[in-house]
C-alpha cells in the first residue's frame, strides 16, 4: 500500500503560516544537503495531493519555473510539473491545470482509494487547512517537518483539529547549515 507523506515548513512555535497566510518567516536559503534531502524524498513519490488553495499558487508557480531555462530551480520545477497531482475541492467542477485530477468525495475515502492504487508513495505540502484535515483523519503515514529557526507568535497550526492522541515514531532528525532541522516521524 502506498504511503502519504507530509513535507511542511513549521516555525519553532508550531505554525505553518502567519495569521493571514504569511510565509515571510521561512528560511529559503537552503544548503545543498537540504536540497538533496528534498530530492531524495521527492524521488520516492509519483503523486502530489493538495487542496484548492495551495493548488492555485503551487501549480502555476512550478509550471513557470519548469520552462524557465535561466531558473536554477528548473529541474525541480519539471519534477513538480510532471508529477501527477490530485486536487481536493468542493468548488471546482472543471480542472484548470494540466496533469491534475480533481477529487470531490470525502477525504478519507479519496485518500484511501489513492493509497490502494499501485505506484510509489504520495506527498502533500499542505496548505494548513488541508494538512489539518489529513492529520485529523489520521491519513498521514510519514511527517517531514522542516523546523525553521523562527518563532512567529501566532499563525496557522496544523495539529489544532486533532481530537485524539497521535503516536509518532522518530525516524530521524537532521540539522542543516541553513538552520532548518528536519524531523521525520512515522505514524504508528
């Protein structure tokens, strides 16, 4: 059965975005070791799942990067563009993006159907509300939390909807020169 992995940047005080979705606190000066970590994580997936809010910015951004020969992120942009995506929506009836399908059913049923399909693992990058729903419904198999060396005081959490104890097992913890510590946990 395929696993669903979450990769998400988190402030040291537990927020994934500021109160209005601000992301200006995130560390983006990633060193090569962190870039390699992300490349290895991405090489083991063949599907990206996300909510509509994230898709609106994520898919067009990486599509532009993928065709910009001068952008050093182009190889990663190609991967993000070429990897099939499933966007969870209650509002869209037609899909505006290439290489993307829409999921409109209950999140638990849709994710479990995706997990039962043949293929590599899947990954999600959020956003906050979508990740919260996945966590609340115990659908994340592996957490890759990129802990940023910043406290932002208030913002959008991803564990706030959790209404039960979540037992996780530490797989590894890796500190990077840029200040980010990746905490990888497996859902037990």
